[in-house]
C-alpha cells in the first residue's frame, strides 16, 4: 500500500475526470453532476491514503515523486507532502464534493461549470504538493483561469468586475514572484547546474539585501492572495459575486495558498529577511484582524460580512506564522484548516439561505429560526466555531496563536485578542438579526428546512468542527514536526533584530 503514489493520483484524478466530462454529450446534465460527484469523492478517498501513510515523526517531505521534465532548464516534476501541506491537501479534497453538491441546482452551462471546478481542484492540489518552483508557478497561475470564469460566468451582480479585479490583482502580484524565482534560478550554486528544485534552493547563500528584495517579490504575490491589508480590496467583491462553490473554494483553499507560500517559500528560502521583516508583517496582520472585523460589523449583505471576516481570520494565521515559536506556527497552520472548515461552511449556509429567499440582505430576513430550525441550529454551531468558542475547532488555533504572540511580543496580543471580541459582535449580531426576532417579511414564514442533500453536506463539516475542538492532537502531531523545522529556519537566521522579541526554538 505504501508503494502506491497516492499523492500523484490525488493530484491528477480531478483533471482526468474533467477530460472524461468533455466527452459527455450535451443534454446529459444529470450524468455530468453524477460524474463530478463521483470523481471528487474518489479523489477524497484516494487522498485518505496520503493521510494514512503519512509518518508523524518525519519533518521532511514524504511520498515524493521526482521525474525529469525539461532537463535542459533544470525543471522537474517534483512533488511531496509534509505537515505544512498535508491538511491543505485534505481540506481541498474534502470540500470539493460538498461544492459539487451545493452546485446541484446549477442549470446554465452545466458542463463547463463542473469541468472548471475539477480543473480548479487539480490546480490547488498542485500548489500544495509542488517542490519545483517552476511547477509551483505553473499550478499557481493555472488556478486563476477556472476561478476567473467561475466568477465571471456563474456569479451574481457585478460578476465581470469582480472576476477581472481578482484576476488582475493576483496576476500582478505573481509577476513579482516570477522575477524572484528567476533570480534564484540564476543565483550561483557553486558547481551545481541551475535548478528550480526547492530542496536544493533552500540555504542558497544570499546577502541580506538580496534576501529582502526576493522575499518582497514572493511576499507581493502571497500577501495579495491571503490577503493582507491594504491588498485585500479584491476579496469582498470576488466573494460576494462568486457562485456558492466559488466562494467556498476561494475562502477555504485559495486564500490559504498565500499563507502556505509564506511558510514554504518566504520563510524557508529567505529566513534572514523573514526574521527582519517579521514585526512589520505582524503589524499588518493585527491591522487586518481589527480592520476586517470593524468593516464586517457594518455590512448589510451577509455574504459580504463573511467575506470581511476572512480578512480578520487570516490575520490570525499570518500572526501565528511570524511570531517565531512552534506554538504560533502550529496554531497558524491549524487555523488555516479551521478557517477553511468554518468559513467554507458559512458560505455554504449563506448559499442555502440564498436558494430559499434569493436575497442576501440581512434586513430581508428575521425570525427564520421558526421556519428553518435545523438550518438555524447548524448556522449557530458554525458561527460559534468561527468566533472561537472553546470546544469547537476555531478556539484551538486562535489560542495557540495568541499564546505565542504573548510569549514573543507581549502587549501586542491585546489588539489581536480584541479582534475576537469584535468577531463575536459581528457574527452574533448578524445571527440574531437573521434568525431571531419577529418575522417582518411574509416570505420568511414558510421556508423549506434542510433537505437530504444539505444533511449530507453539513454532517461531516459539523463533525470535524467538533472533533478538532475536542481532540486536536491527531491534527497537531502531524503539523508540529514540520512547524518545528520552519521555526528553526526562522530563528536560526543570521540577522537578529534587537527589538523583534522572537523566542528561540527549543
């Protein structure tokens, strides 16, 4: 069983399914939906092999495949998984079948819609598993195309504007990353030939000035994707106008590509620059936590509220990655998973509300708990998870991040903690206005509650939200060895700013 290339099968199975769907004749929409569901479910099942065969005691990459692709240019097909990427791969394969289910009611251009979703899955999986910088960049850019069309063709309202803004912001940031990759490729490697192999590039001797410039090149791309304030302005529009499945994958997975890139490339390749710039990045993260929460409070559109909440929650992730302790790094990585589950579930629930009322305006709701009690109950669980209630998944990651921030940066933890208070305000206030109070709109009195398809969608989500909150050990023990390796790279950097407050890794 260990000899099977689970990672590579997982990576390309969705793309193979998309190619099969090309051959399905028009008019067989039911067949297309079924094929998409079967392919994504099979992908998740195969990805369980990646999880089961993962060695919890190994810090390095596992289940690696290395093939020559363009040897003249030092380009190879190199893949692998470690504790940083494992849960992002699992999150992607877990959520995609749910996205297919929530898209069951798509009626226009069904065939290209599901083909794009499957292609998007392969692109996202490729980002998390690539160990060749050229291959990584190909997958990174490939993700833009299906998401652009998903927003622009099946979105709502100003979908063309939102799709174009998403594409241009992400592409502009990616160009700076490309320049940094090319510099690394041509950087002197002694007697070794130029290479894009990430494993060989780690530890490349670079002056501090060059490290800072290259780090900023990668940071420009990753900060847009996270997104960090002030590079976040594309996010609310893209989230709001995207179809439900697009919003779920955008929030749950695409935003994590930025945080993943900061860990994998920003810190590992340029530890001196990362350590020197850590206080600045932490400041941006805390600003994002507070800004995203404050803007979410005043939103009238519930989907836009959830979109701004992502800006705040990803601030906690970035904060954890750069405080310089194993607790912070582990908490940040776990919070990437937690945010994907909680915010993905919130967008699915908002989609369920929209399917019933064809509006997302908070003022158009009120008293829904009377007509849709199951939906209201699931919504409450997810809201409590998102605001970090102890016993649910959101608490574990945020607690580790805040603990690490206090240990390394002291009082800086105060504004970050205040972000949790603001999260409780905007989430609970929105929940109260949507589900409680008097029924002021007649259309809200006789709505259909959860049906079978929605039970299938939300049962595993709620189970994971509770499981991680109650027993996070299986998740953390797979994260911590790789997190320790990254923290050592950061803390062993040769440049140590006197005011950084970074703790030494044990």
